[in-house]
């Protein structure tokens, strides 16, 4: 699979050749992250921090808040690594600091060891210092202490010369089952497919930035099909992961979907199908995932209009239910209900809404039976969703925040604030 890379220097997304010469200055890292996030988890590297000449912490924190990321560059202590994990980084990438005394203080499954090699020799300090150590020996030595490796072949980095598949194979073997991501020279979709077949991922930067490799082609490079028409079954899901229906894709439709950031599929009867082109029920594409067998896709979309199904329902499996449907009904009422509707009253009257939130929270806290807890939780959720909508926040954003918080390592006691403690 592909891991898009965003290297940041001086507040800008850049690409260097061999870690030394500036080749591309791509501009705003947030805009790049927005573009690349369709392919999944991003690798965000702070080059200034790695080189010991400042940092880009504020920009990276915002990227981490908005997108799934692994973060590296200048992380030289367990405390610095934990700070990034607390900020929401899925994983941290440690280079010089990938030592047992630091690794033992971190959750193994969320640590990637960066092993940077120049012609088989490990280099450190932003690729400037030779160590004399063998790259494959280092990988084998660190394997028991980490949840993944990023192996960069520095002599090929940024040069679009292709990657050394023999070196990739040796790295995977040395890792002994620990996931490996490789970087340095990856240029074509065929290379990504070959790397995937070796059970590794490809971290790619220069090839995409330069236009040598299309992001969509890189994303679907490992895909296969046993169908005569070569199509891939595609699960279409909303932001909450609820299935809306089944569609079909091929390389052309995925390329168009990524280019336009819309739901675009391959109809078996009509050819290229842009969802909502005639009905108005279009989709904003957020992410494409490849399944474990590389023979199916999942499109995560923001569904607009009446719904996905041609029969007017939210999904091809009928009407939606639960919290997501409640949030959609509240939003619909806010947009179209008469001023006298209760939801509109709450949206218009902040004092009334605040009073109801306090009332329902107190009633839930006082609930004694199962039925009471169910009813009061339902009431409180309704008013909480109205309060979120009142400030322009939707349920998907709240759920992303909950997901981010679940990644925290440092936990607070959670004691009641003094004014909330009963006398």
C-alpha cells in the first residue's frame, strides 16, 4: 500500500534529493494533506526538527488533528514521542532515538523505527552522520521493540530512479514479521504493487509531487480482480462507516474520483457513473481504502441530497437508524422547519438550550433504573446534537474527536471541577 509523505521545512511542504538539495517547494502542508488524505494515513516529517534548526510543530499539530498521521522528525525522547501520541498521532517515527531505553517507555504497537541507509550503512542526524552499522542488522536488533519500520534508501531518495527490490526483500526478512514501510526512489505503480507483494508498504513523495506518479494509480496499484470485466466491488459508506450500498470501480473511475473528490464509479451498463449527476444526490469523497485481499475497495463519502439509493432512502438497505439518523433529522429540521418547531426554538434560544442540557444531564445522573437511563441518555443526546449543530459542528466531527482522544497515552484523573462537587 501507499503512504503519502509530507516533508515540512520552513512551514512549507518540500521534497529534497538525497536529503540535501531542495527540488520541490509544494506550498501549504495543510492543502497537501487535504489532497493526500484520500489515500489514508499520512507520513508527516518535520525536516527542520530532524536537522536541529527549529520545528514546524504548530502546522503538524493541525494536520494531526484533522487527518490520520504518523509523525517523525526530531523526536529524540520518550516525552516528545508521548506528546505527539497524545496530540493524536497514530504512530511516531523515531530515528536516532530508537534505543531500547526510550522504546521501552512507549507503546510498542505505535512506534515506527526509522532506519536510514546509504548503500547499506545506517546514517543518522538527518542522514549526515555515518555509523558503520549494517542496516539489516539494525532492523533485526530493533524488531522486538517496535511496531513497524520505515526503511529509507537515502542514495535513491528523491531521484526517481526506482527502488532496489532486493533491498526491500532483505528488509522485510530482517524485520521478521514486523510491518515494514520503505522509501527512496519509488516511481511507478508497478513498483508499489511489487512492494506490496513483498508484504511491505511504500512511502512516496517525490513521484507524486513531481507528477511522475498519479495518486489514484498509486492507491490501487496492488488491486486484483477475478472477474472477466476486471471490476472491483466497492462498498460505499458514510463518514460513520455505515454502508450505503455496493458499486463497482476500475482504474479510470478511481482516477476520476480522486481528481474530482466525488463519488465516481463504473456502472456495468452505463460506463463511468458520477453519482448524483442526474438526481442531485452527489457525494464528497473523503477516503478510499483497499481491503486486505486487494480485491475490494471502500469509498468513505459525505452523502448529499435525499440519500444513496435510487428509491429515495439513505441506503440501499433501507432507511437509516440510530444516532446518525437523529443528527441528520436535526440538521434537516434546522434547514427547513418552521420557526415554531421545537428544534428551531432551541437553535434560536441559547438560554433555553443551555437550560435543557443541564436539566437532562441532571436527570441522567439521577437515573436509578435501566429504563430511566435509556430514556434520559436519549434525551441528553438529542439536546447535545442540537447544541453541536448550533455552532456548526456535525456528529462526524465529534466522533473524530473521540477517536483522537482514544489515542492519548497520558491520562488525567478526571476529578470533578470544584464548583461541581456536591456540598
